[in-house]
């Protein structure tokens, strides 16, 4: 596939902090009907939003902000100690209407995914971005965002050495380990959910924070913990997004932490 680049400058950017390394890639969907409407918003000075790149439905890539500059794509966000995600990241928007009224999300066109993989590969080579820092907007802002959504094919990207993806055998083996550990400790291996509290919740929160998510570690499964679990499921376990930390979700989290 030959990727086509088109210059379409956005005025919405500013300087990165001095000596700031680029070490993160954040993927978004636009949540607008067409690439044309997305371009209009991303290049509107009044909107105060932008990204470095926009990929249209056919795989065309629009260059909006120079990589040396800080584009305004992440907003209030956090990952692994970083509070200014815009300062350390490259932002890629994919033209996509977003979630439907019934909560479902349509697949991304193959040409668009191919262009995304091509662009991402170039960026990873240029900045040596580690796989655990190739993220969705929902990962860095779980309380506010749900894009690029569960229909985005993270597994397909990971098969092309872009990001992390846990294999089913790894998850199954870890699920067996969790079950055996519960038996040895003579405790129930319960599904953790809202209003639960205790050491198991604290360990879950610690694992999420160690991976990079911004989550409070207080042993109480509140709305913020649920939002982070939903973000994790949306990225790594998209077949069931319910904000409940069942054994599969916890096993998946342990696997991806080990992959880092």
C-alpha cells in the first residue's frame, strides 16, 4: 500500500517544553460524520483542538501539526506519571463517526487501518516509542473518553509490532494461576465490582497503576475504578466491557503488565 500525505495545517498548537522527548502515541476517533467535518474542526482556531495527523476513511493522511510542536488532542489526561500527555505524545485522529446511539461501534475500514499501521511504524522507528505507550484516548482519559473504541483492531496492530496484545493461551494460563492461588489461600475468587472493598480491590488498583493508568489506590471499587476497568477492557478485552474485574480481565491485566 502506498500512503498518501496531504498538508493541511492547523493553527492549534504550541511549543513542547524544552528538551521534551516524544515517547507516546495516542490514537483517537474523531466522532464526526466525515473526514471533511473533522478537518474543519481540527483546523478551526476557535475549537482549540488538533492532532498531528488525521487519517481519512480511504487511508489518506492529513498532516495538521508538525511533530516538533505540541498538538492539542489529549486534554486532561494521565499515563504512568505523565500529566501533560500532549507534551510527550504524537496524536493521530481517525475519521470515524464514533459510537452509535445503541452503544455499538462500527469497524474501521481496512485502508484506514493499513495507513494507521504504516504511519505508526514510521513514528515508532523515529522516536523509539515503547509498546506500552501506544494507547487510546480512553486509556489516558478513562473518565472522559471512550475512543477509539472497542471496534478498533488493536490485535491486528500488535501483530504488526505496534502496541501490546495478550494471547489467549497466556490469558488462560494466568486465569488458572489466579484460580489456584485463591484455592491455596482458601478464599473466593469473586468478580470485583462497584462498592467492593478490601485487599483484592487494592491489588487490582495497584496493578492498574503499575501498568500506567491513573487510578486511586484506596481499596474501594468506586466509579473511577470502574471507568479505568472499562478503558482497559475496551482496549484489551473488547468482547465484554462492563467495568467488572472478572477473572479474565484480571488475568489479561497481569499478562499485559508482563509484556512491558
